[in-house]
């Protein structure tokens, strides 16, 4: 029988269509056409982007020149702009405000590769440090209330560039999805006295039906009420509301878990398009200590249709128990990365 499952964080139900039981080979993964031509994110093409706001580069190299291993630049076609004015205006029954915010691109490797699973763990650590650095810097603007870090991979998932990159979009309001999660955390804490996501992690580790892999600091698992086939979350075991508070030993562990999870998804699903989003506590807002940050990886294997658009609920044809089993049993050996990174000085030059 199919099942209705309720997300423990929010008031959302999901249909787990167990009778369909789609396995990885049942999905037709769209193949991207290679565009070729000049890549604006490759070394030597720094003039094709706005001036960098952050770079980890070798000593003696100048800004906006080769010599970097991580580079962050403003989006050339930003959705929002920091020079916009804050403040909501009324227009009859409507409310409107200028497009305030910041929109940045994190170039995750100087090598022209497509995805993060092709870099070594040390390079992935540097990506995580860049996310943290920009998160701490952007929140210095008190007008900004939320910093969304996300990655689109594949044209179906919204990626317009082939060179591996992620994006950061800071905004003057808290997204509705995060507000709903915060309310769920607060309600559970008032009722039980604990963090719901801490309890979810404890139950997943205990039951081991949906765990993909775990380390001392992180657990990767398929959520009980997964919205999408092979949806996978990576959650810190420690209760930590703000991603930007991540410590060095956690960065090392997160890089290892993230690379292994992405490699498993790539091999099992034949390199699928996906969206990855980091949910973290709002900034410049009071009372966020009850939140618990986490990464959500959502392969784009199905299409949202009338039911999803009309109800906000989802139909998932692959039970998370099956997804986790397939990913868990995938060969744990991690092949050498396509990009291993250059030797680096001890200091990151910003």
C-alpha cells in the first residue's frame, strides 16, 4: 500500500508510492549538451566576471588574475543588488520593496570540471570555508536577514554554466520554508524539550533503515518523508543552529561525507541533475538558537505536476528505505578525483 508520511519539521505530508518502487535504472536521466567555447570561470578569464570579493590564492598573485584555488565574485546578472534601498511600500492591497540583497558565485575549482564529486576532499574543505567566510561577511549588513547557499547541477536543475560553482543569495527577509521549519523546531521543543532534528538523527542512526553513511560529526540519510526520489540530507550530530559556526574538525568531516554522498548519487543515478540547498538559522534576527542547520540534496528525477503545484504535497515513487539501501550498498571505494588541487601555502590570501 502507498503511505502518507508527515515531515516531522513542517506541516507537510508526502505520498510514498511504495507500489511503484522505482529503482535507479527506472529513471531516465536527462543528458546535458556540452556548450564548449570560452568559460568565464576558468583561470585566465577573470576579466569576464565582476571583480572578486574573496579569493584563496597563492602568495604574490594579484586579485583578478590566475593563482587562485577558490574565487568568489558577484553574479554578473544578479537577482538582487546591495545598493538597493530597504523598506516596504504599500500599493493598494500590495506590498513592494526594492530588490535589496547580494548575489554571488563561488567558483569551486580552477579546474574546468562539472561537479564537486570530482574534486578532492581538501579542495572541498576550501569550498566550505569560502561559504562560511562569505556568510560571516554578508551578515555585517544589518538589513539582510537570511543567507541562502545553494548549488544547481545540470541544466534541468537550473545550472547555466558547466564549470563547477555554487551560489550565495542574501536577502532582507526569512524564506517561508525556513520560517515553517523554525516554527516546527519551537513547537517540538515546547512539547518535548529537545530539538526535533537531533531526535530525528538519533532515530535514524538507531534504526539504520535510511542511513547512507555516518561519521563522528555528520549523518547522511534519506528523510522519512522524502519529497523526491533519492533526496538525501546531511545533518551535523551536534546541535548547531548557524552553519557559519562550523569548526575545523567539522569542515573536514563534512567534506568527506559530502563528497562520498555526491559520488554515490552520481554512480547510482548516472550523474543526475540536482539541487543542493543549505538551510541555516536567519541572521540579524533574535531567537534562532533552536534551529539545526542541514544540507538537502534533491536529485531532479521527476517533474512537479498538478497535484504538487495544487497542494504543496509531493508524490515520491521511490521509498527512502530503498533509496538509502541502494546508496549505502554502492561501492564505498572513492576513486581519485579529477581535480586534486595545487599545493597551497598555509595561509589563504583573501
